[in-house]
C-alpha cells in the first residue's frame, strides 16, 4: 500500500504543490515520506485512504490542477480589483515585446526573449512589476511615489492609477538592455 500510494501522489505533489508551500521529501532509506504544510506533518504510513491527511492531499491536488497555464488565465484568477491594472500592464508589456515568449514560471507571468525581460505578479492589494533592480535604477526619481522592494520589485497598489507611460519606458529600456547584452545568462 505504501509504495502504491507513494507512486500515486509523488508526481502530482512534487511538481504542482511544491510552489504552494507543500514539501514532499523522502526522509530515509526505508522509503518513508514526510508531508509538511504549515503544521501538517506525518509519515507516508498515515496517508491511508479516508484518513485526514489523504483527504487533505486530494483537495490540495485538485486545487493545484486549476493553476493558470497562460497569462490571460493568470489575470482571470487574480483578485477582481487588480484585474484592470493587470490587463493594462499585460497589454503594455505585450506591445513593447511582441516577439517575447510568454510563460508562467514559478506561478508568475514571464516575458522571455530568450533571456528574462520582465515579470509581474498579482497580490491582494497590489501588483509587482519586475524588470530587474538594475533596470529600475535610472527611473528612481520617477518612482518616488511607489515602493520598490529590497529584491527590486516595483509595487503598484490597485488604488492608485497604473503609471502606463512610465511602465512603457521601463519596459522599453529593459528590452534594449537585454538585446545589447553579449552574454548568454538568463537573468
């Protein structure tokens, strides 16, 4: 039962729930596995059909199967108050880099050409726009009214207008910056 159950849950959990804070890891040569999510923890032997842990895993797996696979789906799944900002941001980035590959990486919309151009993410009360910290530096004066996180993300609250012209300038600057590089590094 343990091996069959492990094979049943291993692939869906490791690939699709790891990004949601669930850790699935073998914890020894006796092929036991620990599941940890918040205060939930237990060896694989506790994951029997009908047990509380098994139902939790089943519900979490169903939730993960509805994760967005396109940027449009991502925006539709975002908080309603943020969707207008996200749609405008997406349109701006798409117009600046129409040849860029669009992808969902690490649960976040990315534009890649073939290097990382920019990404954005939706949150409860704001969106994050991520061209790179170095790309934001020349625009520091224009960004005084916005928060830039320590990791170089530009936070734009949904209750403020989207600075469309500024985002377009930043995105165009980032595109030029990436195209002028001679290395092959992704970031």
